[in-house]
C-alpha cells in the first residue's frame, strides 16, 4: 500500500464520519485505532515490518492533516480528551465535502493533474505542487503567486511551441522579435494577435473556446497574482483561490493540448 492509497483511505474514512458530526447524539469514530484497522493487511500478506511502515505513514498523514487545519487532537464532546482521539475542524468539514480536486491534499491534486494531463510539463507541475502545498497550509499569498507563475509558465511554453509551429520564416521572425525579452503581459498580447490571425488553421476542437481559456482563465489568474504582488501583500479569499485551482486544471489541459499539437504539426503554416 503506497502513501497515496493510505491517504485516500484516511480521507474516505473522514468523509464517512461527516453525517455523525452533525448529530449530537452520535460519536464520530475518528481515532487512530480505527484508522489502523482500515489499513491492516491480511495476516498472510503482511510482515510486521511492512505493517509498521504503513502505520507510520498513516500517522505522518494524520499529522499533516492536523498541521493543515483539517483535524485537531481530542474529542469535541470531551474537553479532557486528547490523542489518539481526533476531531474534524469546521474548515475540515467544508473541505471534505468538496470534489476530488481538493487543494488541501497536495499529493492527490498533483497526481490527479498528471492523470488528467499526462503531457503536462514538469516545471508547471513543480510550481503547482508548491502552490497547492501553500494553500493547504493557509499561506494564501504564496499560493496565489505560485499559481500565477505556473499559469505564466504555460503561456511561455505555448509561445515557444507556436514559434516552432510557424513555418513561414518572415512571419516567424517578426513574431519572435515582438516577444523576445518582453514582459509576460506584452508577450501574451502579441500571442493573442497571432492566434486570432491563424486560429482558423487549427483543428475545431482547439479553436473552440480558446479565448475563454486564455483571455478568461489565464488573464484572471494573472491579474490575481499581480494584485497580490507588487508589495501590496493582499490576500485572495480562500474560496476564490480554491476556484482558481479548479479552473486551472481545464486551462492547463487546453494549453498542453495546443503545445502538443503544435509540436506535431510544425509545417501547418507553410504557404499561408
């Protein structure tokens, strides 16, 4: 049983306890012993050392959930209780009812991102791993900035791929001159103009809604990043930032698809 599977079992167990948390007459069964039972291997399949490792990883994950504000030590119904009893926080209750792209679960989010977008680049993944980890620890300023950097990295990769796709030497040289050494906002402006001129050469699936993904999602994330930066130290609302993490998945998937397609169709602009 790997770390991701162990974490998934623990999260699923916590979700199953949510109904009892709303009933004052029922005691939620959140205790380290119950969690151990979920993870106990059949006797014939597990050595003592292997089972000990699983339990050790489980306790690490429990500590992460405590650090991230999902759990606290003790039983809400017993003021004198402590470890091994655990209680889900109000923030934790809200987080647990969300879908599978939970930013409080960095490993789960990044693994899901890689599964949904197998060709996503490693640099974007590295930024997103840091961003979602910061979010899970309520470091919203850092999470906002890192998410923005990941988004901008995808645009820079898209510009590079678009240049590779351009097979008309004159057009390519002109576009490269316009973007070289410029701020990301100016590079994006030039990219958008080129896309508008040549988007009709792309497959219909990539033509559809490209402005929503770029003008909509990219621009929104970039503006949020800029609003947090430039020495203002503002913080984005946690729920709005959560929404950013959700739409980033679709945005990253679209941009990665375009990058892949450009790499496979480098002569598409010839003679245009």
